[in-house]
C-alpha cells in the first residue's frame, strides 16, 4: 500500500488548484461557518432545542458541522489560524458536555426524537452522522494533536461496538446511508483498536444478508417507509441503499450514488485491512461497471435526478443529470483508496477526471456558492419554465446553501485536504499523481514542482533537497496522454511505464531537474453508442479538462452548432478569463433552417461559424445562459 | 361556412376507421359505463353523497358522465339501441330531479362544496362541467328528439346568462378550464337564443382583461392557489389558463393544451358567428404558432409532461412528451371548425395527422384501455425505474381508467361522431375530407366510397343516387401527397385545385364513378433543426400514417439503429397484423460499439440489419417493450 502524502507536507504555490484551495481557505470556510450559524446547525449540539422553537434540528445536521470542522482541520495543517481553532474548540467543548454518559452523541435524537435512537437505521442517518464526526475528530487530532474530540468519538465508537454486531442482544443492523465504515477504518488506523476494524468489517459484510434487517426493522418503526420507497418501486427491495444482497454477490453499482461510493470506499478499506481478496474483487467489479457504463464524461455519477441514484447502464441524460457534487467527491475518495492499495494510475485517471470537471464545477469562482447537481446541458428556458421536472435546488445558478447542505462542506473538506492527493509515497519512493505547482517534503527529500498544468503541457520538477533514502520517482502518465517526453537534467533518459507511472530510479542529487511534457492535443470524444443521449454528438477535451459551450461566448442557439471530426480547434491561455484558464476556439458550422416544423429529408445546409469553449468546471461564473458539453456531430 | 355532415348521414362500411368506430360502439361505450358505475360517477347526480361515504364526488365528475352520454347519443344516430337509451334516460331523470330551482346543476357543489358555487372559477371546473353537459344534451336531443335534457341545460344556461356578464351585480369572471364557450355556441345554434351567443362572446373576450378577475377572486377564495401555481412559477401570471392578457393581444398558444384548444374552438365559433375578423385573425395566428412550433409529428400537443401544457417553441421532448389524448382530440375540434369556416384543406391536414396518429394511439385495439399521455419514445427500463420523473398514469401500457378520467369518454365521443368529419357540404356541393369506406347521403344524393385508405392509395367513389341539386364534388388532396391521378368513369378529366380540394363540377349521373389515386411513397421526415430533441434523426411516414419501431419487431436496442436518407423501404399490407395495417421494412444499419464509455472520435462502423416499422397509432398492442418514432440518422 502506498502512503498518501500528509497534508502538512504539501504546499500549493500557484496555479489552478492553488487558487481553488486558497479561495476555499480564505472565503469558503468563513461563509460556510456563517451559514451553519444562521441556520442553527452550529449550536444545536447544546441540545437545548425545544418543540416550537425555531431551527428544529434535522437528522443530518451533525454531519454538516462535522464536515466543516474536518475542512478546518485540514486547512490548519498548512495554515495555522488561532481564530479558527477557537471556533472549533468551542463546538468540541459543547459536544463534550452534550455527550451522553454511555457515549451517544446525536443532536436529532437528543432533542427532537428522544428515545428513538437506532430504531430506524434505514432512514435516519444516525450512523452517517457518527461517521462524519469520527472523520472530523481524527482530522482535528492529526493537525492539532488535541485529543478531546477524538476521545469523545472513541467513546461513541465504543458504544457502537457494544450495540452492533452478530452477538445475541446486539442489533444486527447497518446504516441506511453508508459512511461509518470508512470512518471506523480511519479510527482503527489512528488508534490501532482492532474492534473498530471489526465493526467496520461487520457493517460491510452484514449488509444485505437474509433475512434483510430492514424488513425486520420495518415491523417496528412507524416511519420506516421513506420518500424513495414511493418513487422508486423497482428499487423497493433495498437496492437503493445497496442492501438488496450481500456485497460479495453484487455485480453492479446501484442505488443512491453518494451512499454507493461511501460504501465502496469502506469496502476497499476493509478488503485491504483484512486481506479479503474476494472483497477487493468486488471493488474491481463495481468500479468497472461504474467507469464503463455509469459515469458522465465529467466524472459525475448518479444520473437519476429523481432519486439521486445510479440509473441503468448507459442511461446518462445530460439535461436532467443529477451528478451530485457529493457523489463526485465520493468518487474521489474511492478511487484514491484504490490507487493507494494497488498503485495503479487508472484510478487516478478517474480521480483526475472527476476532480477537474465534476467536482470543481460544484463551487463558484468566488468560493461562496455551490451546485448540488451538475447537469451537462442547460437550456435556460427549460429550467425557467421547469418543463424538465427539476428539483427546486436545481434551478439555474449556484446557491449559497441548501436545506440538505451536504455538498458545500463536502467540497470544502476535499479542497482543504487536496494536497494529500497530489503525492504519495512508498518507503523511499515518491509518486506524483496530480501535476500542480507545489512543494512536497518526504523524509528529508523536498521536490519543487512548477507547471501551469492543466493548461500547459510542461511540468518541471526540481530536487530541492534530497536524502539518501530517496530512490525512485514515479511520474503519472495520464490515460488521456498518448505522447510524452521526459528529460532529467536536460537529457532524455530511459524509463519504464509501470501501471501508468514512469519509473525513474537513480541516484538523486540536490538540484536534479526533471522535465515532463505531456502532449495535450485537443481531442474530440464520442460516447459509447449505447448512451442514447449522446448519439451523433461530440465533446471537446484537452488534457484532463472537459470543455463546454456557454451561450455568453457563442451563438444564442447552441443546438444549431455542428462539429465534424476533422474541424480544427486551437487553444488559448487567458489569465484574465475565469481566474485564468485555457479556452478553445474553432471553425465549425451552423445549420440553416427553414420554417417548416416537419419536412421531407434532404441534404443539410450549413453556414460557417466559430465557437469558443471554456472548461466545464468554470461554467456559470458569468451571465446566465444555455450550456452544452455534447455538440451535434456533422458528418462529411 | 361549410356544413358538417350529420352523423346519421354517414355509414362506415369497412376498413381502419370503421373498425375503430365499431369497437368503440360495441365495447368501449359499455366498459366506460361500467367504470362510471363502479367509481360512483354515474349515480352521484342523485346528490345523496354525505361526508365519510365512499366515492366522494370530484369537481370534474359531471363532465365524465356528460361525455359518455354525448358518445352514446352520437352512436344512437346510426345504431339505435333501446337499452342504451334506457341507461341515458335514467341519468337524465336523475338530473331533472337534482337540478336546483334556479337551474343550477353540479354534483360537486351540490354535495361536497355546498355554498361555494362560482367562488373559485379558476380551479373548480364548474363551467367546464356545464359545457360538457350542454354538449351532451344537444347531442342527445339531436339524435332522439327528446328534449328533457336539453331543457334542463337551457335552464342552467339561462342561470349562467344571469350570473355572468359585464352588468353591475354580475360576476365578471370566466372559466378556469375553457369549454363552456363552444358549448354555448352549439346551444345558440340549436335554440337560436341570442343570449347564449352573447354569453359565449363575453367569456371569450372578457378573459385576461385588467384587472385580472382571478386576482380579484383570489382575495376571497381560500383554495385559490392551485398545484400549478407552485410548479410553474413562470406561468403564474395566468398564462397557464390563457388569461394573462385579452385574446386579441395573444400571439402564442400557451398553457394547458386542452384548455387552450377548447378555448380556440370557442374563439373560432364566436369569431364566425359575430363576424369578428380580428378574432378570426387571432385563430390564424395561434394556429400557425401551434403547427409551426409546438406540435409533435403525431399531431400530439402539450409537450410539458409536468404541467400538461405547451412548452416554449420547438421544445418537443420525445420521452417525456405529454401529448395528452384529450389535447389531440381538442385539436381535432379546433381544426374541424377552422375548416368549416374557411373551406381550407390545410386544417384537415392537421386534423388527419392528429386523428390517425396522436388520437388513435390513445385507445387499445380492443377498445378497453387508454393512454392519457402519448410519448414518442419509450425506453421501458427508464419507465420501469421511473428515472424520467413520469406521472403515475404514465407508467408503461394503457390503463382501463384514470382518477382524472377525461380521456376515455373523450375518445369515445369523438369516435361515435367520426362520420361527421368525413364529409361536409355547401348547399349543393359535397366535400370529402377523409377517405374511408363509407356511404354518405345528402339531399337525395348518395355517395359510396370504397378504399383501403390509409393503407392503400386508391379511392373509388360511386354515385349511388344523384339528385339534381348536386353539382360539385370537392376531393381533398392531402398536404403530404405530391402526386395524384383522377379519373371519372375511367377518363382523365381536367380539374382545379382550390384550397387543397380538387373541384369536380359536372352534371352527375347515377352510377358515375370517380377514382382518385393518392401516391403514397414512404417518406423520411426531418424536424426543424430548432427541435433539439430530433437533431440528427429521421422519422418514417407513408400517407398520413407516422410509423414507429417497436422492440417486438426489431433488435433489442432500437437506439443502435441508423437510417440514411437513401435507405430503401418497402410497405406491406398484413390483414392479420394489429387488426389489419400496412407495415414498413427496410435495410438499415446497426452501429458497432466497442467497450469504451468515452473514446477519441473515429469513423463510425456499421453492420447491415433490417427494421420493421408499424403505425404509431397501433403501438403497445402486443408485448411491452421500447418504442421510437425518431430514428438516428446516418450520413453517407
């Protein structure tokens, strides 16, 4: 297993990711704090809410606060901030006072639904909140070395170890919304307490066994029927929450996409820690199903708007795409784990795709507003008239906050910890997974990376400090890259490609310089013809960046544009456009239409026109309008 | 103005329409009676429903019964049936007893919402029910000459004339769901009572004036906010019910499509009867908007599934098409009126398109089940998983009945009266609008038409009996027909084309024989490129029939099929297929796919395959599966 870089060891110095991380640290963390405060989420853990008072706590409120604390903790690792620490410590003090004697801690069940704890695991997000609090506690402990929050969560986890399991007298259940599994593995790793690993393993493997726990639970819980039971009859049998059969028997990734990917993350962790090869094979099987049949070109997943879930294979509608920001983030979590366990760059290919497109689209340039859903096509009139049956939070434009506010603090914690995804290590070896201007220090070796990736092809790596223990540098060659050149100190050198990484072993010296050039032609992408929504359409990509057309840059009617496989495009870096980015231009055609609604087929007439494409991740940062990723294909 | 043929004067003898009318008469009328009985609709006019009893009457129940009576009345005109008369008379007797002293008659407001009459015109369907009852009463009177029902409805209409109008003390309102307008014109024509014309004129012209009546009404009515006010914010300002501005200022057909077309029918009637040329111009304007921008190739209208309404121009989604059967029927009503007023075949072109496709698709071959919505594309897995956000009544397959049961009795009354759409007269002239084997008698002239249209090109018309008064025969040349031949008694004759009709004036004699051959090549249709949902797609049509591909006849994956503009198709009549119809076959291509979800563009590889297409009107009469009308276009 590779070691993920510690957050502290990576410093972003400039460029696209640097700017995102900076705005997150300097703006987003503060605006989210204010939202948590205003909506009552922040202090509800005082457990002083009473019936008829405002700000009635909701089942998942604890998780919103937890994710924000986690985001703060990661940020503090590289950017100390006493005021932030004070804010977090205040909440932790409240939690300490509010924790019940037996270790239980959940605002909703200590204020609104007293006495109902663990009675409705299917719908009530109780273990989900516990998982997020555990992750936050570990992050805060690792950054600050303060152990109060970690101790609180260990007490809660100890209670869970007593309550859940296969023994007589224990509840044989598991969470309706997965998350606790991966959190317990983290807790096991930080505490070395085996029982946390055992509980995670239990949750992963017990799920979906017969008789189904939720069927048994339903007989007792009056509120057991959820919204989703009504709207998705075909998924009634628990597939929506991945509990339709034991995980080892599952062949397809199904149901609510955030749950599915949090679950898969926990499964991968348990598979690795328990050396369960069948379980790891399950990860491979579901991963293949996902990337080969159920993922948008943006890396977005969960194409069913109506139920926030995976649809059937190859069903990837662009206009009613859900592609929740949280699901994109969850895909980062899962692919990162798989990469660490298997050292295979293919997982980073997916991670990079979703990060640079489907994740970063979720936050505005100024860091203050967010997308819940990330559609790949917007016809503004259809949104305004709501002829697509969109959910209320899917109206045009990003929003400051949501009633169900999972996405904003989730993207904040990912961006705060982003440094740890850039590098990985294996004893004396260093892996560079993502290219971005930054420094990385590992065991007295310090690399300085300088690049304008993803806009530029060239990556410079300077050995600022080298220890004797450093032997091999692994440089990722992205899956989209078909040609590259490598030089060390200006000389071409021989190197082998190993699972998508160039392996450079040598006796490194301070000042050694590595130059990698990843050829970035503009490529036109087609979907598998089974994706009926993208038939006779093309998309534009350069490097890891998926491009879109926004109305503000183009003709009013984006659907009148046609591109052929041979149309020439050029790329242009503009430091003043959308915070600095590379846009594409090209000579294409516009269809000429007559006035008939229906007419006998004839040859098509086109006019010349030009288009300008911008990175999808940066759309909706100017005036509102239509947007498309998939452009009509012209055949010549 | 042309005179519509009386129902009694037309007898279907064989063929497609004959079979539809026969099954409607022999099966549908009876099964609908049973549904009305079982659901409590039939006897609720006894006004004996009490709180907590079953079968609580709904606001539009009276209209369901009315349309069924109207259907029976038309059927009785050609096929006397004492048992049916007994059933209808029983209901009429009940109505007579239940009618209030002042003439008021409405089950909902005489049982459920006593005291609320005319307080919420916007939502409560009160005048809509009155309109349907009036239409039924006139139909029953005209067939049976019994005047009890007509007298009842005259008394009710007289009350409406007192209550509504511009005078002080009158309500200045108009119906939330139009229908009363066209009914009052019918009543005026049958009674010659001018006040009914005046009230219809008032309803047509008052609508949408400022201050808006619904704004005033809202201040008093507690239940004034309807479902639609929530779901269509952009249409809040009354456009959903065509009351956003006075009709003379309206330039687009908007809102709920059934309401819009019932309204337009009433507008055309009032324009004609009051010789209001501006009003008739409004009909032209909205008709052009409809047929040039807002109508499916099937003639279906109302593309917004969510709110049963028109969407913006060229927004014609195939999978979430609403295209309600009632809206298609309403389009028949409007285009028929426009044809009668203007003698222009272009209206029959639309009528024929919607009748043979978007209307007849609404009823199963056996006459017992119905579509509410008529989508143009079905991916059964998407329907089963409900990833499209479909309404409950849009699940796969036709249904026996609906909670809101407008469509079944509406199609029944159209089919019962279908004969009257086939012919029209103008003093001594006879117009043939629709070709179908039938006889027609007008002023001692009897024509016998023999044809297997719409499957066959040849139409034979025999003068079975000729009176001196008969001078000109007008034969419609459909808009889709580019070549035809005409012979009289085996000889080519000269004839002129006048507004889409061949005009044949001669001294007719008994036994004269006219043969018209309408060339029916299979044509491939493209949509206007502004219809983004049909880009790079083709549809197949032959004669007035729009074809579809059903999974049962073809490859499993209909979306893998590609046709080019030059692919050759042939047609085949099969008397045992779907009650007898012409299907199409052709050699087309199937795309070859690799396993990649996304890959760099390359030339497309195809394999040869064949397809079989059946008339859209006949789909879902065999085993369930996918269906498409618009097929991927291949360019060669």
